[in-house]
C-alpha cells in the first residue's frame, strides 16, 4: 500500500482521506485510482489542473508513496 497527500478543491470532501490529508492506495495506483477513491467524476477533473508533486499530470500517471496530488481550477475569478 502507498499513501499520497491529497489537497482537495474547495468544497470537496472525501471520507477516504484521513485528518492529515493522506489517501491510501494500492502499490500500482495511478492518478485515475486516486480520483475514483475520492469519488471525483472524470468530467470534473478535466475542468481542473490536476498536479502530482506540482507538475501537471494526466490520469495515467503512476503514483508513488509520498506523492502530493492537488487540484486547481482552470479559470479563477478575481
């Protein structure tokens, strides 16, 4: 098993993530597995920048123990 730190988008919550924002996944997990675990629809994920360790990633990216996954809206008002 691996653990990845997930910073969810504002207003999103998941019971799979512990109080320190860690999500536990299988050893061969991809980013798509993390999205499924937090129940984020692929359509919503496509409307955001999804980053692994600060770099834009696609859903086929393999995750390693200790990776950080974060979400940023493509368009943001100000």
